[in-house]
C-alpha cells in the first residue's frame, strides 16, 4: 500500500486521492465481481471513518473502473454468485458489506 498523505491510498482494492476538500476513491476492477471486497472490507470502512472524521474533506466521489457494460457486469456477477454451493451466504455477505459502507457515509 502506498500513502503519500493522510488521505491518499493505493492498495489492491482501491485508490484514493485528495484534491482540495474532495477525495476521489476509485475501486480497482468491479466491486461486485471482486471477491476482495470481503477481505478488504475493513480497509474500505476504516478509510471512510478517517474521511468522515475530518473537516478537511467535504466531498467523496466514488468511481468504478469497470470497462464492461452494466448489463454484462450484472449478468456475470449473478452467474458467479449462483455457481457456488453457498450462494445465499455470498449474496448476504456482499449486501451486508455495502450496507456497512452506506451506513458509514450517512
């Protein structure tokens, strides 16, 4: 992981760059298809804690680097989820992760 200031990050899952009072966070790959979201969930949530506790940041822009169409991504995601024996657990885990990210930002 690379850190150039308190808010800049570059790890396996996302990059974040502070410019003025704005942080641009770019997920690497597609967050829905990237199984690392479950492993790196705490890193993302900790980063949101850092940003939300600072008066130096007023806006966080979330971007996705996916080069695929939304339809392709959606279909591939559900094929991946339903291909496992424990697809219900995988789906619930993903939804809980996104819920936590959303709750952290409100």
